[in-house]
């Protein structure tokens, strides 16, 4: 996989966080920032579960 996956992150009124992928149909949420990052990684791996190569990616906040 040689593509960039772009997420938009936002904080909900209740204090939780939401991540919506702008390049694929991937969504995730978490109660705090650390949980959200872990959930995004899990969601991306799940979305690409059928890839033959091991998935490697990183989260960059701009």
C-alpha cells in the first residue's frame, strides 16, 4: 500500500474524539486522544485486512 490516508479529527461536545477518513470509508472514535489514536490504527488495519503485505502507517498531526 503506497497511498496516503487522510483523517479529520474533531472533539465532540461530550469530550470524546472522532476521526473520519477523507480518503476511505473509515471512521473511529475514542474517549481520549490516546484511545482515539489506537482505535484509528485498529480501524485502518481492519479496513485493509486482506492486504498481502503487512500494513505500516503513521499518524501525523498538522
